[in-house]
C-alpha cells in the first residue's frame, strides 16, 4: 500500500468492516393480475463494506432489480433496504435523491460522460452540481489510481472506450460514496478495456477501501470480486467467496440447463 493510500485509509469513514447496504425480506413485483412478475422474492443480503461483490444469474433472474432496489433507484414492494445506517424504504423522494447523491456512486454500461467536458471536468461534475468541493488529496489519489493523469484534459471522444469507462469509475469514486453500484460496467468494452476497468475497480477496493456491487454476465469479470451472489427466479440461491472464473462458469452452467445469460 502506498503512503497516500495509508493516509487515506486512516481517514476513510467507517473503515473496512461493517455492512454498507442490506436487504431484508425484499420482494419486488411488477404489474398486476396475469402480467404480474415477481422479480425479487424475499431476498435477504448484506453487502460488506470494503468488499467487491458481484451479482450473477440467468437473464431475468432479478439482478438489475436487486441492484436498483439496493441503490434506491427503484422502490421495493415489501421489505427493507438500508444504506449504511439509513433505512431507505422510509425516505421520501427528495430525501432519497439526496441520499443517492451523497452516498452512492453509479457506473452504467453506457459511460454517460458529457461530450463537451474533458475528463477531469466529467469526474468532478456531480460534486460541482451538488455545490461541493472535491477533496483534492482524494481526487489526486483517484486520478492516479485510474491511471489517466496525462489524459485529464482530453474529451471523451479523444479517449478509448476503456479510458472513458475509467473516467466514469473515477467520477463514481470522486465523492467517496458509501457504495458504488455498477450494472454491467464492462458490458460495452472489449476484453482488454474491460480488464483495465476491472483492475481499476479491484484496486479501488484494495487501495481506497471502496465498497462495490457489480452486476455482470461475465464469469471472468465476476472473478475480480471477493464474493459472488447467484440469483435465480428472484432469489439468492448461492454465493461464492474468492471466486475463480472457472468456478463461476461451472456454477452458472447449473442454471436452467446450461443457459448462462
Ligand atoms: N419495469 C418492469 N416492468 C415489468 N417487469 C419488469 C420490469 N423490470 C424488470 N421486469 C421483470 O422482472 C424480472 C427481473 O428483471 P431484471 O431486469 O432484474 O433481470 P436481470 O437479471 O437483470 O436480467 P438481464 O440479465 O437480462 O439484465 C424479469 O422477469 C423482467 O421481465
Ligand atoms: Mg439486468
């Protein structure tokens, strides 16, 4: 660990232990009557602070729904979600928006960078909008971890896909959120760029004690995580610690007669 990250470790709120987010008895149903779909069925899960958690499972198993409910992007039908110490199922829309802004970082499949802003302006944009000043030491650490110090003045069109997604990851990290959620963050990248981004996510957990939850279809991507949760039919049916790509692939093959996506 570098000196900078040792210093940052000592000032990171919460430290590496504890629960960053949790779901209790969470059910999420869409539609009514014949079109009713139970996307999540009494899900209980704890997301550990300072860990990289991957969510896997067949298409339609409820991965995105679980992530959206944990992140306060979607409401639950019944049950409870906590982010840190906050029970989010009790919050009104305004409180929820504020909590998402202050405590959560997002990385989506499409990078969602603003084309007219350069890399560093994109990274600090959410804080600029919130009227908050970036912690410069932290920002320097994020930028050096992201490995884009010499690209900060480049606009998205002047960056590769992997570099753009690393900017999006740096943007999610910059405000030091309690937790970062990614839905297929490497889904649009070739394998080399995907590996760059996954390496960076891994380093942000190791060196910055970031908490990350990532939905993925890719056993190789899941192998960067500390823990993989497997969903099927809206339930968590299995989990794996310190996964390898082969072990994850084997587990996925057991779903639905070899269907893996
Ligand atoms: N807005 C919605 N309205 C109705 N049904 C929905 C809605 N969103 C999701 N569903 C249903 O809920 C179930 C879970 O969907 P979800 O998007 O969470 O799956 P997923 O595991 O992320 O799948 P994929 O791997 O294909 O992205 C699916 O059966 C889906 O059709
Ligand atoms: Mg999905």
